[in-house]
C-alpha cells in the first residue's frame, strides 16, 4: 500500500484555518517506476483532474521530501509526497449582501477583517446568506461570480474561524495574493494567537498539546482527539496562562496548525473546556462550589456570553506582494470582556 492518506478528511463550513483545503500524504511504493507526479496523483486522488494537480504545483502546494516540486517531477520509490488543494465548490453562487464589515486593513491585495461572533464565514448547507463571504462579495463588487472547480481559489478566503468565535481573518483580493497567503498557512509561517477563557486552573503556566484531531465517529458535527494518530490530522496548540480567575483561567493560545475546532477540542481533551462551549461540555458548571449564589453567578455569565469564550486576537503574515511583515491585533469584544471582569470581581470578593 503506497498511500498514507492521513489528511484527506472533509470538513464543514464552521472549520478553522487550513480547512479551506484538502490535504493528502503519500509514501511511494518501493517498486514504483518513474512517473510524472501529476499523473501519479491524478491516479490516486479520487476526482482530481490533472489541471487541479498542476495548479497546486504552480502554487507550491506539492512537496516531495519537504521540497516543492513542479507538475513534471518524476516520482521515485520511497518519495514522501504532500499535497494541498482548494476544496471544489462547483456552482455555489456568491450572492452580494450589504452587510457592514469591520475592516482593519485593506489594499489592492488583501483585506483584514475583524469578524463578530455569530457570523458564519462561508456559505454552506443551512447558511446561504448573511455570511462574511456574502458581505465581501458586495464590498468587492463581485456580483455574479461563482466558484470554479478548476480555479486555484476556493473563493476569497485563505482561512476561517468558527461562527461563534470572534476575531481576525485575512482575505485575498486576487489569485496571486491568495496563492502566496495560502502557502504561508501551508508552511505554518503565519502568526495566530487566540484569547480563551477556560474552566479550571492549570498545574503549569505553559504547555503544548500535540494530538491528532478528526471527526468524532459517533457525532460527525464534533471533532475529537485520536491519541494514536490512526485517524485525523496532527494538531499543535501552544498555550500560556495569562490570568487565574478562581475557577476559570484566561489563556493565550498560539496555533502551529489550524484544524477544525482545534483549540476547543484540545482544551476539552486537557479537561479544561472553553467557558460556555456547548459542543465540548463547557456550558455547565465544571468547577466551583455548590452554593446557589455561585450557580446563579455562572448562569448570569452564560447569559452575558452565549457562545464559547474564544477570540482570534492576533494575526500576522507576510504581505503577498511586498513581503513586509504585517501584524494585526483585535481587542477582546465586550461580551467576553464583561464576563472576564465578572470573574475578576468574583475572585476579589
């Protein structure tokens, strides 16, 4: 068996970062004869045309033994191949909608948007309007555009964050910018830091979670950790405790990878679910006392922050045209900040 297809799992529109793309890995068989890599991959990736393979190679998204190659590279026995391609979204019309956007930076190549919690990033099943993409299509004057399955662009976005996560995203305004930004996410050279409020107090102020994440085999709407690596994709989250607030902790989380629900799943795996994260068990009292007054305090906090306490506060990347280092910061939004203040006051009193 010459395929090690660890990274080809489909994802939903609520995913994060790398999930705009299909990922595949192959270990070439020892008996493989010399063969162009575009033909080799077309034979092994269901539904992939040679055009899509060539576009991936042109964008630098095919690596052999850790180095990018062109579509005419001839595979050799024992080659380790990694490829990333945008998901096909044939026939999905991009409908313009005049939705206000909080744009923190824009030029001819990129837009950096500060997304509010509650806004879906990308149109998909059950969310065909009111999304960030619908707003961007209006803002950019892209009326009448639709996704092309043979394009190297999966729309406008290079990455995304969950509906109920607030914070920063970068958007490409042309194909060249899209390819160069996507390559930075592919190579994990971007800076992505999140502020998270989680249940419990940590034994150590800093740590790293390095666990494979994949679809929950019983509930496909959730992700889960697979410790043995048999399923899912490798995911790495670095975290640092910035403040202890009695029964909850404030964290800075730095993503080395960007898997669907990565921070939420990793923190739940550690026994520290995000505060009020309904999907992963954070929407109930996990630490604290049995006093009715405390229960009412927590329920009031839930009401103030009816979502997981997660904010994409820092985003950094190299400008796709100039190569300049860009770094953007978004303040923690009011709903999350108000709850953090309530926990501070609780501890002080």
